[in-house]
C-alpha cells in the first residue's frame, strides 16, 4: 500500500472518550483530519455535541454520544448506539479521566471514587469496546496515559508559582496500572486482530503560569511543552494500517524530558 493509504482512516469509525478535553480535542481533530468518522463520548452530552458541531463546521466528520464511565448500563447503551448509528467500531481511544482527588491530603473516599471510574469503569468500557472491535474482525485500542504513570512527580516544576504541589496520588496510580493493562489486553486479544497500545504524553501547554513553563521547558531538550498538533500524527499512526505491527507498546511522548 502507498503510505498515504496506510495512514488514511477513511471508512473507519473511531470512538474517543473524553474527546471534549484538552488532549481529547487534539486527538479527535487528528483522527478526523485523516478522514476518520470520529465519535466523542463524554458524560456531558451538551458539551460533546458543541465540540462535535465545531469540528463539523470545519468539514470534519465528528459526532457526539453520551456515556458515564462509572455506570455499566451507560456503557452498554453507548455500545448499542454505536452499532445502531455507525454499524461498527474500528478504533477506541481510551482517554477519559475523572479527577475527584485534588491532592495527597484529600479524603480517602475521593481515592475510592477515582478508582470506581478510572479503574473499574475504565476496565468495563475497555472490555465492551474491545468486543465491538472483535465483532468487526479487528481494530485498534489506544490508551492515553501520562508520563506520570512512568515517573514520580518533579515538584521543582512548581517552584516560584502558587500552583498546588500536593499532586493527587490516584492519577499516578491509575496511569502506572494502565501501562501493564495495555500489555495484558494485547495478550488477551491475541489472534483477534485487535492491537492495544498506550501513549504517555508529557505536559501540554495550556496557558500555565509563566514561571511553571520556564521551569518545565528548561528540562526538555526541545525547550517547549507539547502543543495540540504533537499527538495527532502519533494517534493516526496507531489507529491506521500504518501501525499494523505495533502492539502492546507504550510510547513516551515528552519531547525528551525523561531522556
């Protein structure tokens, strides 16, 4: 196949949970620009629908459905609607995350709530969407993690800022677990033509305080934070036939910060 054909997502239906968030919008845009039909699924249908409408005004094929990742019946309803409205699923970007635990000192009940959505709920939606991919004779699952699932926090990034240094432990916990869950699912889905990979991005520029940006980028060999385009090509690679032999991997996308 020509490399342009390998990278094309034409006639592919791709689901992105958390597609209305910062990295989520970048992911949706990249997949749709590669001619994919992209479905945003989030708890707030109104917000998702607004984001989808903005993309459609740009000529991109983006739609919105509702899902509560902490509710099994909601996940089953999403699965049913994907089949009803699109007939199949070719790819699933597991990107949704709940952040009920704002700091290390937060009540332990907040950690339990985080695990309900980010661990149990995530496993639930992964299994259900994987079943749709198997029914479609194959596809790609892309888990969106974080470099914080690979490394401990660098609190010096917050020096000279008023930002909270007491980072929440649940985020580190579930992103670290996601790495080995990726490998596990790649093995469990062996022989079914379903690839499972993980992307662990570094920090995305989102108008953080100037001092934080200086602290952070001074450690990055590329001397900048990620921008909205940096993840797009990687997502298209993993979702398309160009990435057909990449499976069970974690890709650290941090500009060389942890080199």
